C-alpha cells in the first residue's frame, strides 16, 4: 500500500484516480471488475461506453464500461490475462481523459508461488503434516485418533490435487467432527462440508478476539480467499461494530461468489457513507439504500447502514432546507436594506437642498439687516 500511495502522490493532480485490489472474480473467473461507485458517480460517463486501458508500457486495451453497474466487462479479461494479474494485486486507475485510464500495477507477490494464508484458524502452516488423505472411502481416521483439524488446502504446486486435505495434530481432546466422519457413510467431501457447516454454526462472534481469528463461512464454504486483505479488514470492522457476523442469515441458495460480492459492495457503500458530504446528491442516497435493501432481503444484516443512511439523508435535507431558508431570508433583508438606503439617500438629497435654500435665505437676511442698520444710522445722524 505504501507503493500505491507513492504512485498516487506522483500522479498529475488535475486528473482523478482510484485504486482497486484484485479479488478472485477479477482475475480467475467471471472477469468482471467493479470500480469504486463514488469515483464513477463523480468522474465516469453516465452511459455505457468503451474505455481505453493503457498500461505502463504504453500498450492499449479496449474494455466495455457498464455505467449502471460501474464496472468493466468485455475486454477486461484480455488486460488481466496479458498482465498475469493475480489475487491481491493492486491497480491504480488514473483517468487521463473522459474515456481513458492509465493503469499502474502494484504486484502483491514477487512470485505466483505463495503460501495460502491460514492464520485465521490459528494453525501453524509450517507444521509437518502427519499424513495426506485423498478423498477416498478407504482412508478414514481411526476412532482412537486425537482431535484433528481438517482444513481444505489449495497448494500452489500443480502436482497436488486441489481436493486433498492436510491433517495436523493439535494435541487436543477427541474431535467430534472426526467421530462424525467415522460414523458417516456418505462421501468424505460432503462430510467435510458438513463439518465446516457445523463449525460455522457454533462460532460465536463474541469469541473472536482479533482479525487473526476472523473466518468468513457462508453456507458451508469458506470465502476468505474471495476477499482481499483490505476488504477482509474492513468487513471485520463492520462485524465488530455490530458484534456479530453480518452474513449469518444469508439465504441458503446464495453462492460463495455472490456472497463475497455482497460483502465487497457492502464495504464499498459503508466507505462511501463515511466520505459523503452535505452536498451528496439524493440520487446517491437512494441508490445506496436500494442496494442495501436488496442485500437485506437476501439475509444480509445491513439494517444499521440503512438507518445511518436515512439519518444522514434526513439531516442533510433539513440542513440544506434551513440553509435555503436562511439564504432566502437574508436575501430579502438585503433587498429591504438596499431599498431603505436608497430612500434615505433620496431624503438626504432633499435635506441638502433645503439646507442650501436656508443658507441663501440667511445670507439675504444678513444683507437686509446691514441695510436697515445703515438706514437707522443715517436717521440718527441727520441734522436737527
């Protein structure tokens, strides 16, 4: 993220920019890239159009921009594949014209061979495996076995099957999940899914003390890998604010991919709420609330966000209305004072004219008084 901030600091400030952390749906399947909604509302075209993506080498790619979804679709796959983007990479999009992005790529890893992060289950990923169990009926743990944590592992090596299990001895009490596995005649993969569902059903959010213990499980599928570290952290903060998993009551028919997209969009809206201003348009409030209402109907606990949205919307409307009223009253008062000033100026002109006349009259009276004084003196000095 320091590298991302360094890139953004060096970009021309007259052109807007945004960043996007790659998740699995952006780079491995679906190839649908949602851009930050607040950025698109402010700077992107309001209609569907073709966007040019120019990489750091000057190579250009065409991609379709879907205005209603604020997303890139057709053409994004080619850009992603040609640049070998992987989950966790961060892209900085610099909008150098109305329909052209200069794209800067900050790689998450120096190599595609990376250890999958398993710290959220407090498991030592460097522990020596006791044995590797393939998904076959013939290999089952002993009833006398100690409690074993069965974790799905997706190792980067191509010669290891994706559905294998790594079994680690945790030196704990006998595990009910292993006993259930022994007594179950179903396929082991379904037993593992049942075990994950059981684990998800007994996890109480109040027992999670830090993000290291934070696990996101939806309908038996762990979807941590669908979330970037940024989104995982932000989602953990949202869950902490409500002291519960926001996805606890999602419908059973919700897929893990859709669940991750719901979580990411919820985080995007929450961040938009945090950065909104009194000048934020009613259309944005309505769009955010409509989206959250849809998530709420699917079982997502986003009522607190809708409550905050409605409160902010109401407060913004009241403040804007008060500002308009005060401005109107001030304008009327200004007009009245201006008219009064004009009236006083007119009166002042009249008063000045009256004073001029009085001054003239006073001068006339002084001249008459002197004349009378001379007449009187002549009479006084006349011969007897």
